[in-house]
């Protein structure tokens, strides 16, 4: 059996509510649902059950301290000069970088190929099509978006199921931080 996996941090409910409150004012975008809001530490992709189990075991060996994190600002990713994703940024955090590097090391020890993309911590807010409205007013309106610091006390291995309505994410295993 194949599993489409990723490792992420789930923000607390008050931060999720704050992010949902920003989600308006652009036509023809697919806003993320409440259960889809997360900060990806590593996208895994499709793996078979034995490798998924190896990955869960490797992730369980990570020893890291809990830490504080804050949402800071909004932005977008482009492909071929066209915006395709709106996101909320994350304040720089050495502890977050260390955790992400530990997750990457666990992925490699489980036999996964190294991640080639640069880690750009963010929470995806919306997916944009070529028909999306102008994002400039949204970026200007929410550029100063800030959350109070929240405590990251765990990270989660999620399974993603794709459908015509978008992706559905199910937590598989949560890994506590000390």
C-alpha cells in the first residue's frame, strides 16, 4: 500500500483562527480549510508501508526542545512569473531550523532521497489559478500580520489524500518535543 506523507507543525487554534480571518478579498482562489493549515517541515510524497514505518521510527528518535514560534507577514510563491500560492510567514527561529534539519536527517536515515528545495517556513493560505484576482491588495492589507508567540510542543507525520475537492490531511503519529 502507498502513503502520501509529510511532516509538519500544526499551529494552535487561536493562530488558525487569525489566519482564517485573513482569507478573503481575492476572487478565484482556493483558500485552505482550517484542517489544512500547517507549517511543513518536510514533504515526503508517496512511500510504501514498510518505508512509512521506517520513517515513523526514525522521526521518533528525534530529540529536540519545545520552542516558541510566531506568524510574521504574508507573501506569495511564483512559478514562471505567476503567483501560485499565498502564505503566512514565520518569524526566524534557530530552533525551527534545527528541528527541520533533524526531520531531514530522519528522512535520509529511513532511505528517502535528500530534499533539494530550500526550507522556506510558511503556512499556505491559498492556491491560485491563472484566473485569480489581483493579490496586491491582500498582500498590502495583511503585510503586518503578526501572531503572539505560540509554543511548539510536537510535530506530526501526516498522510495526505487527494480528491477533486483538494487534499485531506490525517495525522498519523505525533512526536512530542521535550
